[in-house]
C-alpha cells in the first residue's frame, strides 16, 4: 500500500476506533518527514464522497503530520457528513493529494482542470477545487464550483491561483 494512504488509513482507523491520535511513524519515506506541503485527504464509500478536508499550504511541520491532521478532520469534521463509523472502515477508499505551492494566474487560459487545481478568491472569500475530478471537465466548471463553495457571486471580481497535486491512491 502507498505509504501516504497507509498513514491516512492507520490514522483514521485508530482515531475512529479508540479516539487516539497516532504518533508519526519513523519508517516513512524521508520526504514525508522532511518536507512540508498542503495536503487533502479524500474519503469515498462505494464511489461516493464521504469526506474531504485539506490545507492549501502547509500548517504542520511535515507532510506526515499534515496527513494525520487532515485524515482525522476528513473522517470526523467535514460539515457535509456525519463522523465516520467503525463499520465504514472496511469499505473506505482513501486518496491523499499533496499540493504544490499555489501560484497566481492572470487568465483562465493558464488553467486545465485535468492538470491544475484552482483557488478562486474574492476579498475574504476563497474556494478551492482539486484537479482531475470526475465530472469537472472545463475551466468554467472548475471556477463555477469554486465560486459556489466560497459563496462568491457571479458578478464579483475574482483572482485565480493554480496548483498541481501528486495523488496517492
């Protein structure tokens, strides 16, 4: 199993069953312990989204700690879903997306929903959408979804940022 996904699964299993937060294992690939990055943890059951929480930029000392933090949040704090139950663990599918630092883009022609995630900002409102999501085929779809997530009205002026991910499944 991919070590990023294994860490997320071990974290979620321990937390859902016992309420305990695991320690960072020492047998992880070195980049998980030495590098920091924004991370999203996405959970699916039977092909349906069951939780997705993440960070745009690093908030923890390293990727492993970011995965632990966001795995617990995805399983228990996504406001769209009730907390994950022990019965759901056996069927849980997990993706871990490690983000590059967001970079500003001046126009939509610099975006590609299959390659880049997008961050749409208007004032204090901000929405993010990961790249390469089923059913999101155009830049317009990507921006519309981000605006809706952030509560940005169609007429509001926006700024755009893009990022790439390394997706672990």
